[in-house]
C-alpha cells in the first residue's frame, strides 16, 4: 500500500481545483471563472487499491506585492515543503511570462519529486501545447510532462499512475471513504463564496469573503440552522451583491442552499444569509489570519 502527500501548484485559473474535483469525482474545491478563487490549501483525499494520495489544491501563484497575495504565495510555498511530491499544472492557453517563470524558479529550488501536466488539452491548439512543452522541457529536462483535460477527465489516470510511482510505501492516513478533511464551517463558507463571486463581476469577487457566524443543531440534530455573512469592502459593493429588491442575495442563497443541504443528508436545513461591508479587509492582518489560516 502506498501513501503520499501531493501539492498541486500552478498559475491562477490553470485548472487545479477542477482537477482535484475530477480526481475525487465530487466537489472538494470551489471553482469559478474568477482568477484566484482558491485562497486556502484545500486537501482532497483520493484512495483506491494502490493506496492513498492526499492532494493539496493551493492558491493560484500570482506575482503581486499586495498583502493578501503575499499571504497566498506563502500558503503555496508552505504546501510544497510539506509534500512527498509536486504536481505542476500548466495552462497552455497563456504564454509563459514572468509569472510562469516565477513558478519554475521556485520549483527548481525545491528538491521534491515533480510531475508536470499540461492542462486544457480539450481547448488548447496543438501549437500552444507544443510551445508549452518546449518551454517546460528546457526548464525541467528530466521531468515527466503529461497532457490532460481536467474538465473532460482525459489523461487524468496517467497523472495518477505517475504520482503513485513516486508515493512511498505506507499506511493510509485517512479512512478509505474520506475525500476531504475540511471543517463543515469552512465548506459552507466556500460554497456560499462560490455562488457569490459567480453572481457579480469586475473586482468585486476579490473583495468578498464569507463568515459562518453560527452553525446550530436543534431538535436532537434533526434540524440545522446556519447563519452566515457575505462580507465586502464597500457599501456600494454591498448593494450590488444584494441586488435590486434583494434579488441578488436571494439567488445566492437559493444556489448555496442546494449544496449546503447535501452536507446534511436527511436533515432539515435553514440558511440565514446576509451581506455587510468591512472596509479594507484585504489589508487587515487579523482578518487575513482568520480566513487564510
């Protein structure tokens, strides 16, 4: 039996969260068109007859000196150091620039076994894949470079084969039926955040975080009551999220409720969802410590 921890690294929107969800055959990480949707190191657990892979979906590695982005970079770097192997996911639809080179430079300093996968095989042009492969081969001449489509689930099995080759012998770290170790409050907040950021445009998704204020079990745990806040930075953003006549927050609540209810099968779930503004929270160390821990 084999068991390994695997950190997945890549630029924002390279498809890391989609790949994790495809491997686990269920939603573990939220996804959205907005870059840098993932803000935490999300652990997903994949188990089959070969053993277990603990996959860490890291925040998209984005070069920026803003306080929040620096924290996200540190989360990714820490995840690499704690892993038995690294899966580097690359988007061939975007040419390699300074940001991609920063990841390459980082990986060249980390002495951990590496598997490289070129994603989006379903939509990338052959010349884009060829250019990306040439770039990666020059940087990592001995590395294994695979191609896949996380969205279409093609080439994913080949990636798993290579990761299990690198995995050391060992006992399972989680029960076989476990697919994530995220606390319930965190999973609820991520579901709500996903629905909120997909309902708005421009810079507002980056100005949103979600706080679960209460998670109460009533009537011998037959009823679950959730109270949560969608938090933005400005009052004008609050109005956009709420929408005209409350239509925006209503749609977010309805979409969130469908998925949150699945976390509590057989239970009656009530969701109280509100919006409030907290100025400049992305520069607030206390807030960042709480939501990025």
